């Protein structure tokens, strides 16, 4: 049962139904139970209800069970008359205990909710702090670079040499690219969160896409060797070309940033027509894309958090907003795919993307 | 045509300033329109050789401006738009735009696109032989040579190549190429295009994985360039 039944009508229904059900069961055994025991049983039922329902519906349950107790269980049966003062007192106390019980339970529940709300608020605040921290760093660094460089270039008193000028220009170029990348990520994040991303599935030549992304990151990947592994003829997959481009861009960008210069980055494309890589509920994930680096991998404790928004590896050297991987996850899932991360035995991280994409074998059409 | 004139229709004054400086430095005469209305007036008044049109204008949809211009304006129109708006770009190309650039772009890239668009608009193709890099195409004889060696193209490959050649420098949508090469019923059959583009690249490009001539425009289509 849910912790809280928000719907009030539902709450009234539950309180009345439970009380009547318990009373009905007691009624069957009326000849074997004293009405005092029945009273206790009803009290327990009302106390249990207090855990789940609101104060008003609890009042209904308490009142109803008192009436039921009186009408069906306290002699004379089927009247609201009570012979003895003792029974009248019992009924009154029954009602009071039920209400106190309920009220206390209700209070405890409210306090717990408040505490949860506080915690959630606090978590959001901490998230915002982290976001602001990393964002201001990620956005300000390139802006500072650009503004600084312009300042130096505008200085007429100490003119720059041509070589210094072109070095500054190169830095400004890099900075504006970095700025653009981060803004792109922020926009994608908000698009994902507002549900604005609707994949446009079309036949994709993933091999072509691999090289296109590698090319667009040529500068970032200059210090790495990128290896593409795949069998010779790959089929076409029905995916969103633009989204796949952004996914691979982010994964490769990350690999370039966080693995040491001189190491290899491997891109793999695997397709096995009759084999589901991770069969679940009849959906065959027959298309698998892997991105592997040979850096330090992820700390094992954090591996499940890697795709969380704003997650960053503790003490990671270069800047980052912690948005890249959560965008990868969002864009993958938008295409009904899934992404996993594991550390390789040889060190380094391996991202595994799986898609249950429609497939078109090239030999089907290339001879037409 | 010593100093071709270019009309920039863009509401951002910073972008206009930047383009004024870079286009003038590159030797072009420039006109500016800060709104759809102003842009249309300037286009009619000056008849520029090329128009740079931003799709996000304050007073009217850029697509409408494009359609109105195309009622009479025959010179190249290059669209400038924000990223992630493939649908808008495809629509603009269908509406008669020659090419597109997404913001932010490099000035060098813009100048290259302008040069190509102007060169193609001014050129009258009378010579049936087209040569670029190590490729030469004889349009009369329907023969393609690479380093002087005859290339064996299937008839579909050749038709596809011919459509690309005819539209050099233009961004072509998948639908356009499919309809041109395969016919009306094939506009959505992108798998054909993927396969034949890959095959054509294998035969024409030095490194098919890093194409120099047949470029992919994500989510839009292809662009064929020779320079």
C-alpha cells in the first residue's frame, strides 16, 4: 500500500471499507468473541488506518467503528441503546483512544513528510551549488580567456609580436569552442527535461557517422589515437542521426578530456542479427556501439552515478559541468536505447550503447 | 562583376556589424535589413547578387520572407539559422534557399559558402567536361575518370553523381535527391541514398571515411563541393 493516499474520496472509501470488513469478520465470530475483544480488534484496525489516511477520514472510521460496535456487538443487538454505564464508558473510551491514536500517527506522518521535504530542498540546493560552481567555472574560464586576449590585443602601448598575436587568437578560438560546447549541452539538457526531444528515426550509416564525429573533434583528439572496429559490411540502422551524433560527440569529447595524452580511444560497432545482447521483454538490442578509453576508469563506488545530472568524479582535473553523460543517457533513452558504463580489466572506461533498432542489410538494395 | 553586393537580413546589430566588417574586407558591397520588412524593401531596391537571410526575424517568419523573395529574386539565398532546427532548414531549402549555415559559424566558412554560391550563379556551364581534384566527368559521354582511369559507375551511381554535380555547392535535402534520382515514390526511401552515397564515396573520394567532395549535412541531406 502506498504511504499516503492523496485522493480524499479514496481515503474515505478505504476507511469505511476497512472498518466494515473487519466488523463483518468479527460479526461471523460474534458468538465466540466478547464485544470487548471485538472493540480491541476494531481499535487495531483504526490505528492501522491512521498510518495511511488523513485525519478526517480517520474520524469517519473511528465514528463508524464505534457505531458498528454499539449496534452489532453490544447488547441489545441492532439498537443504539446501551444498558450498562460500563459499556457506555467503554464505547466513549474506544472512540477517544481511536482518535488520539489517529491524531498522533497523523502528526508523526506530517513531521516525516516535512523532514523529507527539507532533505529534498537541501539536495536541490546542493545540486544548484554544484551546478553554479561548475557552470561558472566552465563558462567563465573561456570568457576570461577571450576578454583577456582582447585586452592585450587592444593595448597600443605594448604592441604584440605577430606570433604572440596568432597564439592569442588560437586561444580565443579554443575558448569560444569550449563555450559553444557547454551552451550546447545546457540547451540539450533543458530540451530533454522539457520533453522537447522527439527522435526522428531514419536509416543511419553509423560508420559514416563515427568518422564524421571523429573529424569534428580533430583538435580535441589530436593527442589520442582513435581506432574504429567493426566488421566490413555494416547494415543501416533506423536511429536519429542528429541525436547519435551528439551522443558520440559527448562520449568522445569526454574520452579525449579525461584520458591521458598518447592513449588509444576505441570505437566499436557490433551487430549480430540473431543475437540480442541483452534480451529483455522480447526486445532485441541487436545494435551495440562501444566507446572505450584507456584512462583511469571511474571510481567503482561512483559507477552507478556517472549518468546522474551534475555528477563529476571527485578531484577530476579538467573542468566540466557534469552534464555530458546525463545528456548521453537522455538522448539514448529517447531512441529506446540503453547505455551502460563499466571499467575494463585493463583499466579505462567502456561505454556500451544498445539499441533495438530496425536493421537494413545493404546487400538487399545495393544490386538494384 | 567586380564588387558583388550582398544583402544581410538579420535583426542582431552585433552580427550585422561583424558581417559588415568581414564582408567589406573580403571586397563585397553590403546592404542591411534589420527586419523582414526592411529586408524585402532593400532586396527590391538594390537587387543584390546574394542574400544572407536569418530565419529568426522579429516581425515575420523568415520562411515567409524567403517565399516572397523567391517570387521574383533569382540570385542565391543563404539561410542563417540556429542549430538543432533541421526541420526548419529542410523547409527553407524546399522553399528555395541555396544553402544554410548554423549559428555560431566561422567567418571563413561563411565567405567560402558565399564564394561558391556566387561562382556557380555566375558560371554558365557550356563545357561538358567537369574537372576537380583528380576526377574528371564527361557529361556528354557519361564517363567518369579518376587519375585518367575510367571509373566503373552503375547507372544509379552515375545518376546520383550527376544530380550532385548539377547542384554543386548547394545543400540538397534527402527528399530532393531521392526524387531526382529514383523518382517521386522514393522521397522517403533514405536507405537507398545512404547505400549509394557510401558506394559513390568509395569510388570517388581518396578516403571515403573523410570525404572531401560529398559532405553529409546531419539531419538535412548532402552537399557536393569541388573546392
